[in-house]
C-alpha cells in the first residue's frame, strides 16, 4: 500500500495515461450497455437516430455553400467599385457623393450586425445566412432600377450626327459680346424637359439598394466563420477559413471582369443607334452599361441562398475519436473533452429574453479585453487605408495613366486580385505548415504588412505628366499653368467666338494640344459627322489659322506607356505580400478571446470596421480627390456635375499620401499591442499550469481515498478481486 501511494506522484505521466485509458474504457462500457438496451427495445441502434448526412459531409456542404455566398457578395461588391466612374458620369455627381453611396453598404451592416452576430449565433445560422443572401439579391436589383425609370443619357457635345450632309454649322458662333454674362460665359438656359424631372435624384435608389445589400450581407461573415470554427477540428479550422477567404478574393476577379465588359457597352445599348454616338470608351463623358452587371450579380446572389435552407442547425463537435455509432451520452462526453475547449456549443436553447439581458454584460466583457481593443484600432486604421485605396484605384489608373475604365477594371481583375487571392491562401497554408501560435501569427501579419508598406513608397516615383489642355493645364501659348481659371479659356485667338466655359467637348489640334471645345479652339467650319468630324480653320491651333482639329483627347501616352508596366508589377508584388498576413491576422482575432465571445467579437469587429472605416473612408478619400479637379462638368439642368479632368500630380500625392499615412499610424499602435499580447499569453500559461496542478492534486486525493476503502474491505486475502473491483469503479 505504501509503495502504491509513493509511486503515483512520482510519475504523473503514467497516471495521466492510465486515466485516459480508463475514460476510453468507460466510454466503451457505456456503448455496450446502450447497444444492449436498444436491442432489448426493438433492435434499433444509434446510427438510425443520426441524420442521413454525416457530420463531415454536412460541414463540407456548408463550406461549399459559404464559399459560394462569399463569392457572390464579393462579386457584387467589387462590381460596385468598378462602376464608380460610370455612376459619377451618369448621375453627374462628384467623387465624395460616390463615397457616400459606396459607404451606404456599411451603413446597412451597421444597422443590424451586432444583433445578428449575437442572437444569430444562438439560432439557426444557415437559415439566417440564406435570408441575408435573398436580401442582398433584392438590394442589387434595386441598384439597377434607376436605369429603367429615367430617360436616355445625354452628354454635352457640339458634334451632331448628320446624314447625307457635308456642311455642318460653325462651332464658332459670331454673336455679339453683349450676349455674354459678367464672367464671360453664355447665359445658362435650362434644357427642355427639366421641368418634368423628379425632385428626387436617381442616385438615391442606388444608395438605398446598397443599404439593403449591406443588411443582407451582415450574417454571412460572422455566423459563417463561427460555424466552421465550432464544428471543424482545430488543425483544419485555419485552412477552411483560408479557403473561404480565398474564394472571397476570387469573387472580385469576376466582378472587375464583369465591370470591364459592361464598361465597353454603351449605357443605352438597344435603345439608340450606335452610329450616332460620337464618343468612345476612353472619353471622360462615356458611360457604360453599368446596370447590366447589377442584374447579373443579383441573380448569382439569389442562387447562393438556396443551399443554406437544407443545412442543419448544428453538427456533432469533432473529438479525438468519433465512432460511427454513438449515443447522446457519448456525444455529450465528446463535447466536454478538454481538447475542445476553444469550441462553443451553438445548440443550447436559450430564451430570447435571457439572451437580451446577457447582451450588455457580454459586450462589456469583450470591450474590457485590452488585446482585442488594440487589434480593433489597428485593423480600423489599416482598413481605412485599404478601403480608400481599393475604392478609387481603378479611377486612379484611369486618370493618372489615362486608361479607359474598361481596361482599368480588366487589369484589376486579372492581375491585381489574383495576387491577393494567392496571398490569402498561402497565408492560411503557411500558418498550418508552420503551426503558428497567436504570437507567431501576429508577428507574421505585422512583418508582411511592413514589407508591403516599404515597397509602396516606390509608387510616388511612378508619375505621369498632366494632359496638355489649353486653358486648363497650360496656356494657349504652351506655357504650363496648372491652376485652372475659367477666364483663362478665353484669349485673343477665340475672341471672335462666343463660347461657353462650362462646355466639355474636347478636340485634339494638329499641334498636339487638347482644347476644351471646338469653339474655344477657334474653329469656324467642320466637315463629316459623328466620330469622323473634322474641324478646320481653327485660329488657336496655328498662327495662320488654317489648322484642323479632330474629336477627342490627344493621345499623350509616351511617358505613361513606359511607366505603367512597372506600376502594375509593383502593385501585384505589394498586394501579394500584404495579403499573406490576412488569414493569420484573422485567426489572431478568433484565438485571442474566449470561445463564448467569439461570434460577438467577430460581429463587433465587423461593426466597428464598417462604422469607422467602411463608411467614412470612401467619403473623405473622394472629397480629397475632388480638390484636385481642374475642370468640372455641367449638369443638363444646371449645376456642377462630374469632374472632367484632374491635376495628375496633386491626385497622386493626395491618393498615395493619405493611404500610406494611415498605415504609418497603424504600425505605431502595433507596438503596445505586442506588449499586451505577450502579457496575456504569459498569464494564460501560468493559469493553465496552476489549474493542472489543482486538478491533478484533487484527482490524486480521490485515488488515495479509493485505495483506503479497498484496504479496509472485508476481503483483504483476495488481492486479485480487489484489483478487479478497483478497475470497475474507475
């Protein structure tokens, strides 16, 4: 007896192994007893009570369905960003208002995300995701609605489609100077039909549809990720999340490609004769068939809702060994395994009132977590930089490198986005291969972000010169003059013409300079029709006054053509490196908090990032970009419309400078974050050691008491029977 007491504390590993064997022995004994019980009551076994679909198959089905939902929402979201210049021109609104429309998606999230994340985790998560997908689809259809309730798109032009005529009206009207207003412009006369225009701007429908799309997207991310993390094994959870995040990045590939395709098609295709359209897709007045892509995205989103209606509310939690036949008692035993301490039981039935009462204390506990708060601040600032950059990157390519909207969207889809997708997947794979813990994941995410930041500094060196536009970027005598003043549009060469400074109908002179309109170029005659119109006797183009001009901008791409490939290559490299830390950073959010707070933490994180990054970032990025505009368009019924040309240098400094400044601030905040995370891990390690010692001491004390009972039994002369009785009790 003494030797038994002395040997137990001396070799704890042996005792732990025997305890595990004893638990397995108990489990098998209960299984045999349950099998005997069911056979006595009718011969039914546990397998008959299980769902026809195995837990593993259901989890795979959910993974496929969630990936498709991520694909659908990412496709429609990226398509929205690919159409910002189209929406600007179609509704004649500035960039900051486009930022409001883009941020309205996050407003929809803001309205319901906290409650959906908290209550949805305790309800039927797949069906809630299905309802969200249906709402997303309806919102996407509403965005396309204005195209069908407003009139045809009319752009400002002095070129007309004339059939069987070679003689066109003179662009230079020899009216008397008395017809001009005090600021040197023609008096504004409202266009016909303005009286019947609705007081409600059509872009309001786009905003409301985007709000509804944001409400529908709310449950997809927090409930979907928490569902996977609850019912997948720990080693596969990171890989599954990485796969889903990768699919969510593949979606924008097709979104931007769809945007590229629709940008090539004229907005009123099927309702107008294309021969009468005098502008090309590279013109700043061109509007593509933006509405067509929203109809396609709405159908795809509606299809993504179907699989979630057939998925179960919860799955058996995976354990170290899951037999094919099991009892409810065994399932409960598996759920209580210490190996699954990071899992959270999602099938607990709790009343709505009890959940509501527990919401505020749970939220207070979450916000008292220092590591979570620092992580929240860092991601909010970085997402401000990321959202602002991604939202206006196609426009930056259009304006800075003078590419068409179709080509800018195509390049974003086939070059930039695949690099991000590969980086997200590689990050999840590396995290599994390297078996990174919380601190390792944090360091990995920080390192990749820092390398990408350093490489991004080289974008400042990749610049293009401003387009040569007379009276806007340079004077009529070819002297650079960046600051635009509408009085500079009028000079001696066009003094005999009565022109409007608000018109934007660019023509390219033989001297390689673009003029705002044929009238301001001093052209007195024109020949041809449509895109083939040629203006002659343009007094501002040449000294002799017998020079010609053609429709559209002058192709000034010599410097940009050399710089653009380097810009694309660097953009791909930086996108890949930064996205490598995406999945490890996201797993850091999941693992740094308690399991029961996981869904709420994900939901509140999405709420905070949408409120403080998703909503304001496009607005103030757009407002800053608007300050670099040199020439604003004119609405058909009066008022300032969309910007026609920007100051390229100022645009680059404002866009890149704001992006990198925000990321600099986030790196500074990361320093206290690492300190707090290190302290938390040390405290958790000490608590785990103390808990193990306490549990071990208690179990050893129980074992000693059992041995004492055995030693005082009535049959001390049968040691084999005592041993058998002791094993049975264990």
